[in-house]
C-alpha cells in the first residue's frame, strides 16, 4: 500500500445538493441581531444630543450610546425603538408597563 496516497482525514463527505442550498444573496440567520424591542435602564441622562443605556439582554455586555426625542433622566426604564449603527434610539416606558419606573441600582 502506498502511504502517500492514503487519505488522512477519512472518507470524503458527499457534496450538498445545490437545490437545497440557499442562494448566496439570501440573508443569513446568524451573525447580527437587532436590539429593537429590548428593555433597559438609562445610565446617563439621555436626550436628542445623546446619552447611555444598559440593555437587559444576555448578548448586551456593555453600555450603548443612545438618543431619545425627549430628555430621559438617569435610572429610568426604557425600550429600544430604533437602531442606527452602534447607537440606539429609546423611549421611556410608561408607568403601567413596568412595576418600577426607576432602577434602584443606578440611583
């Protein structure tokens, strides 16, 4: 047996059926997620000029830059309504949507 011709990595896998493969320009399911709808807390006062929020999601490890139409004070619960690159646009949650409108950890 010629050792140079022996396969090192086992038998060859069959090729995927081209009819079952998604087209190359199809959107991929993995990679990017949208934070729209996430809930969090403002860590700095947020307004049209900017601010910071901490979002309550497993994938959100750091604070994000945020903007809002109206001024939102520090420690207020917010919901993300839009995404603009790394920034998010937020709006304050109504008092009826959450049990506590202010987060005791940031106050």
